[in-house]
């Protein structure tokens, strides 16, 4: 008989959270928090495009407050989550919810577009259940990011030497690269590195962030 393997008890009973549904609250809050980390600063405006199940029930299931709470840096069990819309307003973040009628790749899908001045970020996230999420699009690039291993996401200008500068920092910190995905909008435009590594290090992102031509650098564990 095949044995089921769980990393922790939370894989069985689900995450600690505020709200009725792990997909609609815990997963949504995690998507929001990751999007804010990738953006790297407080946005002025956030357009939140909701699809299928998210579009139909985002108010009743608390998806709206969870997404915004995540954008404010809150975890799914944060007691302030219920006040996230008010807190975003007080921080002068303009939020627009747009329920979409077209079909999506998953019933719990959201696209978030953050802007601050000329800095814009588009991220599509999927809540796959039990508080687990996937990132399927970043600035128009199709990606598959589950964040199950230590991962760096770096948005930078497409100029020569960027990959070498980042990988040299990783090498100096004795961090081994497991997988690496590099893509760009066009020659000389914005590019993205997604690097999965074998060792945990939540300090290196700060060093990467100050490299010339880097727009944002986020670390997820």
C-alpha cells in the first residue's frame, strides 16, 4: 500500500487563517504578499482582476480583504486582515476590483497590476487549495512558480553582464543554483530571472537589489 507523505501537520488540516476558505483567504493573502515583495515598494494604485470563482464570491468569501492584506504585508492569520481595505485607504493606496467574465486557466485566479509612477508590475496568481499558490504570469511572461523551494525573483534591465553579477553573488555566498529561468520583453528592455537554489539565505536579496539596473529582487522560502 502506498504511503502518503506530508511535510507537516498543516498539509493535513490546512493553514491557520482568517476567513471561511483556504483558497479564497489564505491563498489570496499569500498571492498578495508575494506580489508586494516582487514589486518592492508601496504602490499608488492596484487593479485586481478576478476570474471565475474569485469573481463570483470575492466579497462574501473575503478574497478582497485577503488580497489587499497580503499587499500590505500581512500573513493569512493576521488579526488586522479584516481591516485591510481601510488600512490601504489610509496608506493612500487606490484599489480597484474588476470581476471578469471570461474563462480562466483556474477557477481561483487573480491578476494584479501595481503602479507607482512609471513602475508597473503585472502578476497572475492561482490559489490551488489548502493555502497553496502558483504564480503563472509576471509582466506578461508565462512562468510556473510554486515557491516550494528557496527562490529568488529578480526584475532587471536587459543589459550585458546581469546574469554574471547575480550568479557571482550567489557563488560568493556558497549558494548552489538548482534551476534558473531567464526571459525578457525585448532586447534592452525589462528582463526577469527566476532562480531556485539549494541553500536558504534571506539576506542576499538585499545585495542583489542594489546592483545597477535591478528594479526589484525578492526572496521566497
